[in-house]
């Protein structure tokens, strides 16, 4: 699984994810920091990445477009530092890996992680 880290998360996440056996790259390595979210989502889709973000707009875009990819992992906590969140994020990646490979929105917060299968429909 390849993970594209959004600009609103620290580049330090690359090392955390790679140490856990994941291929990861931060958006600043591939695109402008002021790129709109739809550009990041499009890049992730075209290159086979899962987007890792603290931005709820990605879930809204997936729902609005009824997209079946790319998968998105969104964190919903105040402290998004790797030191604080790494255990929760890595656990969610392991727990929901199959879903992420097929197309899913995974939400991680301090109390629980949950998955919604793409496309998002009500």
C-alpha cells in the first residue's frame, strides 16, 4: 500500500509509515503546497496512493462525486503529531488494509477507528 501524506500533516509521518513497512511520500515532494484538494485526490487516484489527511474535505469530495477511489485515511484529533497518533494510525492501517486496497474512507480518532466502503452513498 502506497500512502500520500497531505500537506496538513508533518513530513515526519513518512519515516513512521516506512518503519512500519509502508511506502509513503509527502505531498510537498510531488506537488505545490497550495494545491487544491481535488488535485491531490486526482494525483493519488492516478498513481495508486491512499491519501492520509487531517482534512475532512476529502471525505466530502468522495461522497459528492460517488468516487470508488482513491482510499482516504482521515484523522480527527487535535494533536496530529506522529508521536501522539502513530499507534492509532498504524493499528487502523493494519485493521482496514483490505478495505483500503479496495476503496474506503477510514476515520481515526482517539476513541475508535471506523471504515466506510467507497463509493459513499446514503
